[in-house]
């Protein structure tokens, strides 16, 4: 999770929402990413998607069984779908995302039986630090915009 937090901090430096993700197979990082939809002009460039794309290229395979995805914030609907389609085995996330989280907060997509894949979900690892990054980012944006 420490590396994911570092990546989230990198996103902040670029004016992106501070979310970082690291995909691990065994003891090796096979993909990592941070939010970059603004800088890449790509609405799908969430940290999880960037990490999954890099891992798929690393392994030359669109399936990533046995891998563990560490992400600072609870994934959204799009990212949960990508996690399932990539056949990632375990999702570890830091803080919940009460507005758009689709693992426990707004939806529980990982529990839906219509997916033909199941993932293990572990939440709360580094939750305080991960949540603080997000809160600080949005507090800063509100103060700059006068709202």
C-alpha cells in the first residue's frame, strides 16, 4: 500500500485526484498507476485501469489470475468491472469512497453472483492516510475556488 500512496501523491502533484494503484503477482510489481484522466484526456485513466493495463502488457495477457491489486481508495463501478474481467484474485483498498465506491459503499459489485469470477476483498489498509490524501486534495481545491 505504501507504493500506492506514493503514486497517489504523484497524482496530486499533477492536479489529479490522488488515487494510486499497484498490481502484484507473487512478490513482483507487474503494474502500477495513478489517476490521470485530466492529463491524458482519457476518462478511463483511473489508477486501477492504468495499473491493469500495464500489468497486462507486462505479462502479455489480459487475464491476471493470482494477482493482488492495492488501491488507495475503494474502486468505482468501471474499475470493479475491469478487476473482474482481468480475473484479479484479491483487491486491497485503503479508504472507502462514500459517493462512488462500488465494493462496499454504494454498491457491492464484488458480491454480485452474475459475475463468473470472485475476488477476495480486504479493506482498511492505510485507510486513514489514504482518506486524508483525498480530503486534503478536495479541501485545497474548494479553498482555491472560493467554495
